C-alpha cells in the first residue's frame, strides 16, 4: 500500500530502469506504518482515486486497490522525465498557449494539471513551457480531448536571453536547492548514534518531498552545484542502510 499512498507525491525516485521502478513501488518494502499518518495516507489515496490513477474494488468483503493503466502511464512518463536530466538537451522549448473562457474553468484547470503532469512549468497563467521532448504525449492529449477554447502548441529555440534565469523564474529552483541542502546539512550534523532508523525515515520523507518539487530539468538549466545527486547518494548509501536494519 505504500506505493499507492505516495504514488502521486513521490513518483520521482529515479530508479535506473522501469523494472527497478516496478520492484521499488510494488515490492515488499513497506515503511508506510512508520512514515505516513493515517490522514496523509487517506488524502493520498483520495487524490489518486479522483485522478483515476488507481481504482478501488470490493471482493469478498475486502477492499482492493490497484494502479490503473492511466496511473501506470503517468508513472512511466514521470520516470522518463527524470531520465532527461542525464541526457543532452536538444536546446528546444515546448510551449503551450491557450485561451479558455471563465465559464469553462474546470476544463482550463484540468488542462493546467495535465501540463504540469507532463513536466510543464507556468510562465504565465495561460502560457506553459517545457524543455522535455514530449510532443507525442502532447499530441495524444490534444487529439483525445476537445478543449472549449483556443490552443497553440509550438517548439522553438531561445535566441537571446538567460535560460537558467528563465528556469529559475518558472520552477523556483532555488527553493528546491535549499531543501536538498538543508536536508544534507541536517543529516551531516547528526552524530553516529542519531543516524538511526527513526531519523532515516525522517530523511526519506523530506527527500521525497524535495523530489516532488524538483522538476528534473536538463543539467544545462540547473544552477551550479545542484545538490540532488549528492543528496541521493546519502539516501542510497546511508539512510536506506539504516532502514534495512
């Protein structure tokens, strides 16, 4: 149940491949009882049901929850977005501009959520940008869904301007960087005895929260000394070791 509770919040754990992702999310490792409160779990499941990423059935009086095809697709896409950070960026931006009347605000809000799920950031309320090569996903979204309004999607290069500054403005990267650094510093300040299972769980929860905010942009768009890899190293080599004791 751990994977279902945090699926929407902790999807960017960066396994090396999708088989490892499957084993991580649906394997035997289950720190839910220690990591999440009942309220947090209930809220997470409610969000996933509302977005149709999981479904609930009752069989022989027992409630069963499973990931839907829509949920698996979202997981797969999110993992792919994470891998873009380790690839050479094509220097192109994908931009979506739309104009939807207020009376269709539910559709407008839905569109914004879908763009955010695809890795887009909001430049303006009706202008969203992304460095990720996800034209196929965009096309599928717009072909299968009829929008009550006008929409333009484009792909282009920026000829003049500081693209790192643009990324900072859209995704608030300094805030994400601060979370990683604060977490690293906190763990480093602990003595050997304090680096126990309880604090390892706390590190894991805070690490996942930081990753949820991290847009996993291409390296070329990140600030210098981006601390994700060094924080992940602590998680994999130190805190997971404590969690496994």
